[in-house]
C-alpha cells in the first residue's frame, strides 16, 4: 500500500490546519528534538502519536480543543504534523497499526539508549552495541514488509 504523505508542517494552532482535507486518513505528530545548528546539520523529529481519522480536518482541529491530551504540548513545544488521505478503512487501519507498532518498538529502543547499563566492562558494552545494531537492522527488515510506503 502506497500512501501519499503530506510534508511535515509546524503545528502551532488550529488555524494552521485550514488546508487539511475533510477526508479520511491517518496522521502523525512529532516533536522537534534537535534544531539545526550548522550548514550540514539536520532537524530531528521524534514521532509521539499516530492515529487514524474518518475526517482529518475535524480530528486535527480537535487536537487544540480544551479537553485534548495534546493541547498543551502542541502549544508549548515545537511540534510538527503530517497526514495521508486513505479512503479505504482497511488501508487506514493497517497503515495506522503498522505505524503504531513501529512507534512502540522505537520507544523500547529509545529507552535502551537513555538507560545506563549496569555492567561497566568495555567488552560487554561493545557486545551490547553490536547486539543493538543487529536488532535495529533486523527490525528494519521486518518493517520493510509492513511499513506504509512513503512515511
């Protein structure tokens, strides 16, 4: 399944969502983690939410509603959004499911990176790094089969 994703755009207020189509689809929210510092540096975004919606325009405007769990984060942090129109319910659900599975696996990987290891031996650390690298490659191959194209 190939999806035509929008470009990432800054999600500052509901007024920035005026051009989002009133069609079914899926969307992803991300937070800017590293701002570009030099001529060759790149922006790094961390995806924190993936959802499907029957009406993208309505669902995205609800993100800024008073009862939304994401309202404060979207107004205080540098958050970005991208979406893809998917009229088929099956395509929408399978793409959202694949992206959520990917997101959950990446959370586990991020937790491993930020948690200090309990063994200080250099050999153990090197082995752990090698195991992590092999694990990332094998996960990437798994997601090549189910990950929606274009994300």
